């Protein structure tokens, strides 16, 4: 009887601890809707000693646009010798789960540069049966547990080999409406067995994590829609203003240059009046597409208003940005000249004005004014050209 009572007490304490963990980590996940932070909280909860204590955790999310399952973030080592610096730091500072988000901003560069994270982020699997265990886990919405070596020997999956995964558990991340992806864990370093209880609590946690990821996705979609122009899908005027302020602040602290290009379509009113608004809208969309394709990945392309666009170009002076914008001008000229060669009115071209921080202006308002003045001069001098202030 005493042994039964002792066992019941132990089971009660274990259940209490599990419920407390789920409560604490739920609170931590509710503190943010920022996707990288949400993912970091999930992985930290799975790998911390205060949480589930697995050696490694890897997240793969569904990309519906590409019909693929993609690696997004991982915490842990790729080899037994690799130091687990992230959680060593957390343990040294005795941080609790509710402080995880704060910790992320102090070690995010380490998380991003970690070898395992870099390997995981390069993984992209077709979202069908040929994708292997991870995609099957996502598609079927069922756990995949390989907790014995005889069972592992029967499994052939190149992704498991690439990640040096031996015994593991993979659980689907279920949202309210659909499965968001899969969470895979293992104990590569300690070789600690993965038990049925481990998988049970991991599954309970994954259900909450799936909802958190789904909410973060919805937030990102809403935020994107609020900050983008519905016609061109470029960033809108409000986002441009906030982003330029932030870019100047960063450039000032880093003592680097930033160039602003203001771009306006020439002859657009004639084009719109003769061919109609549908043609005009199509032309704006095509120009927006060319702007995105012809600029650098770090540049921010925005619709300033009407037929005017703006490009924020960090880390580059006017001379460097001139070549980018001039190449863009030439592409647009050739595109519309070819498309409208039989028309009796002038084809669409663009004029552009450039101004740089800190050479031409120290404040956002002055930088916009200088670029606008350069644009006005380009128009005044005959259009279809790029001018610097």
C-alpha cells in the first residue's frame, strides 16, 4: 500500500510539473506575435533544462506558396563536441521561461550563426510522400517516433542522415485550421532514451506551439496588408516614412551612407487618359515588378503615391546608386517602347532624383526634399533621366 501511495504521489507531482510547464510556456508564447521570437520560444522550451530538456530541436514549417516544407530554425549542436553556448548562458543567468524572449535579443546572432541552424534553414522538402518522414508527419498530422536502434536501421531518409539524427521524435504542429509544420527532437549528446511520457508531453506542447505559429502567421499577414499598396504590392507611403526614419537612424549609428531615389513615371496622364485606367493600373504593376527585380535585396521599394515611387538604398552613396537606378530607367524605357511602338503618343519612361544621407541632408524631411528637387530637375531637363541633387 505504501508503495502505491508513493507512486501516486510521484505521478501527481509529475502531472503538476507538466501542467505548470505548459502554463508557463503558454504565457511566454503569448508575449509576442513576432515569428522569429515565437519560434525561438518554442525551441528554447523544448531544449532547456527548465523545459523538456531535449538536446536538439528543429522546426520545419509549411510554405503553401511553394508547396514545400522548409527548415526555419534550430537549437542544439551538430556534433557531440560542439559547445551548447545558448543554454549555458541561460543557465548561468538562471533565466526562467518568461524571460526567454528578452534573452533572444541578446543572443539572436549566435542562434542565427549556429551550424545546426544553418543546415536546417537550407532544407526544403516537397510537400508530398516523396519528402520523407518530416513531410509525412505534416501531411498525416501524426507523430513519428523512432526510439530503438533496430527500428532506426529500417529507416532510410537522407534528411535524417544530413542532420546526424539517430533516435528521435517528430510531432506535427497543429493550428486551429491546418497543420503548420513539424517539430523534431533528439538527444544526440546525452543519448538519453526518448520515452512514451516524453512524446506525450511533447505532443501536448506541440499543439499549443502550432496555435502560436498560426497566430504569428495571421499577424504577419495582417501587418503586411496594412503596410502594402493593394495595387502594386509594394510598401505603402506610411511604411516608407517609418522605414526611412529607421534607416537613417541605423546609418547614423554605423556612420554609413544611405541614398533615397524618388522615381516618377513620365507621360503617365496621357497614357492613362488614352488607354484607360485598367491599362494604367497594369503599367503601374509592371513598373513595380521591374523596380523590385532591378534593385538589391536590401533595398526597400515603396509606392510613394500616384505614379511616384521611392527606393531606400542603405549602405550606398549616390555614385553607386546612380548605376542601379540608371539601369532601371533603361529597362523601363525599352519595355514600354517595345510594347507601345505603334502608338501615336510617347511611351512611358521614368525620371528619377537621388539624394544621400549624410552628404545632402541630415534629417528625413530634408532628404526627401532634396531627392524631390533632383526629380523635378530631371523632369524640367526633358524627362527620362536620372539626376542627383
